[in-house]
């Protein structure tokens, strides 16, 4: 009698493969601009759903007393619990909810060892990342004011998406997953500070990210600072769930080692 068959463990991915295998007529390489643009187009539908959902929350906050009251209670809870709330919310939104979604819908409710491996990596990454995002939001409120005006919202978006993102968030996200993919090797760290690495990997990631998150940040920064991080957590979790569903339905596979919340094109 042969050894029992074990089911392969699905892997988690937010990468949308574009076009499958390369044909002989397809160019062997694409520019970073092309890769980023293709990824943005591939993720346009889930991005629009997420942006519409967040816009509805924003409108409801300003026109519905019931919604405003519920969100104010959430803001008060966030203030009372400080950094603990930030870390727990980040881990839940970026690690636990997506992994639970994966188990329920793509593993028929049966957890595997690979899920624990994913969580051992994503929990500290998202806990650290979330604490930095919260620090950024509070710093921007101190610099520009906790008010909702066009100049203030625009200034916060510029610092967030064209300062923090290209100089830290995107390189950090790509580095951490490449570091894991390479068996905790120092190779990705050595390559991090080269122009080739930034051109080929960070720029496409930025282009795909900006298409989704610039409109989202306009919505988030149109709320009081106490609500910005909680709403960021909602957006992050919803974005992860949508892309998990889309990549599994249309690509037919799930990769465990893709940068979360950063959709990039598959450059074969």
C-alpha cells in the first residue's frame, strides 16, 4: 500500500499574473513603467470596489449621525488603547483575516502547517508596519494640523505617497518578502541600495500602489486623525481579501511569498 496522499498547501498571493507564460512573440523584457501599468490595470476592479466602499464610509460619517456616532466610539477606543490597538489591528487586518480567509475558502476549512509558517512571518511584519503607519499619521497631524481642508489633505498625501512610500514603505515591503523567499539570505539586503533593484522592483510596485492608495489616502485624510488608522485597517483588510479572491479565481493559484497589499505584475 502506498503512502497517503497529502493535499498541497495553497499559498497566499496578491500578485496578479498577467498573460501566463511568455510566447515567442512577446518581448523578453518589459520596462518598469509597463510592468507597473499592467499591474494597476489588472487590479483596477478590486481597487474601484475598495475605493467606493471607503468613500461610502466617508460620506456616511458626515451625513449620518448613527454612522458618525459608531465611528467616534471606535476612535475613542483607539485613543484609550494606544499602541496596543494599533499592533493588534494591524496583525488582524494584514495577517490573521487573510490567512483565515485562505483556510476557509481555499483549503476547505482545513489548516495546514504552511498557514503557521505564513503567520510566523506576517504577524511581526504587519505589527511593525502598522506601528509605523500610525506614527506617520500622528506626525502629519502635528505638522499640518488635525483639520480637513484641501491644502492639508494634499500635503499629507504628498508626504505619505511620495515621501514615506518610495523611500521606505515600498522598499521595506519588497525587501522583507524577498528576504523570506531567499531563505533569510543577505542577498536582497545587498541589492536593496542599487539603482537596478529600485528600477526593476520598487518602481513597478509604486506605480501599482499609487493607482489604488492615492484615492484611498484622500478619503482617509478627510477624517479626524483618531479615525485614520482604524479606517486604514479596514481598507487594508478589505484590499487583502479582495485580491486574495481575485488572484485565486482568475490565476488558479495562491503564492505565499508575495508582498501583501502591493500588487505587482508578473515579469517572467
